[in-house]
C-alpha cells in the first residue's frame, strides 16, 4: 500500500498538479485527494457542482471516484497493481482535462 500510494500520489502530482483548476494534490497511503480551485488564479474553491461532474467523467472512462465539494477523492483497493495505478492516474488526468476544457469554453 505504501509503494502503490506513493506511485498514485506522485503520478497525480505529475499529471495534474500544474493544472489551473488544481489547487493541491495530497494523500497518505492509498487515500489521495485532488482539491479544485477556480482557473482564474484567485485560489477560490471551484463550484462543487462542477467538481461533481468528475464522477461521471471518470465512470465513463472506467474508474469509480468520489467527487464532492471541492475535492476528488481516490481510495483504490490495497491490492491494486502498478499498471492499474497508472491507468487510474490516466483516467483521472483525462477527466480533469475534460472538466478544465469545459470551464474554458
């Protein structure tokens, strides 16, 4: 769990940590969160209804996530493999990218 949790956290930080709508990527063990902010650089929390869209975006790509308030939460099973962690990171990154593009246009 420690190794896969570190892989998940590092992967998400690399994949989405610099996005305009991501305020912070944090976690401990296999519990990892992405906190969302308005893309204007103000640091204000992103509207919770927009964040909740990530549930469906990730589901449509094959992952179950929990997006409520300003936070997307991940708590995959402890038996997750390296390839599955990488796949989850990709799904989350693609979903966040889709949300960010929707906010811009």
